[in-house]
C-alpha cells in the first residue's frame, strides 16, 4: 500500500488565553527535541501493521504512532485526520494526539498509545514493505 494523504485537523484558538498554551507547547516541543512535531506538518500516513501507522512529517521525518485496540479500519482508510489535543498544535507524546479514521458508521477516534521517530534505516525498511 502506498502513501496516503493525511489531513491535519487544526486546533482553533478561541481566546487570548489559548495563545499562551500554544506558546508553552512550542517551548515544550523544543525542549523534547526530535520527538515533537506539529500536526499541521503531517503530509501522509501508511499503516504499519494492525495497531500502528507511520506518519510522514515535512518530507524528512517519519513517526510511528502506536494505536490502541479498536482502530479496525486503519488498514483500509484512504484518508485520516491527525488531531493535536490539549490546546496546542505540537505532538510530543501519545497523550497529545488522536487519529480520526472514517468508517461506514462515522468517524472512528483512535487512541494513540505510543509515538517515536523512526531512524533512516527503519524508514527505508518500511518503504520496502
């Protein structure tokens, strides 16, 4: 299966107080280094087994998102949405993200249980499969 477009769901900032949350999320993202990425930079996804997806970010990085049980339609999805949770746009840990997968009975919200950046060798291996 090839790369599939990913739709990033933007978080709306409704009040000036939310801007503070976004700024603190940015500094937190910087402090954690390569583990963090902005949901808005996600370009495509590829299923990586039954309970994971690889998300390409900014053409240079790929992150593997481990998913909780019950995300059954991920292997057949043509599009998904990656939603940053918690008021910011950066995803640095599993608690910061959810994957929304369309299904025949409505969107399925998939719990992200783990996240890690893949090495260059892992990226090449996943592209061969």
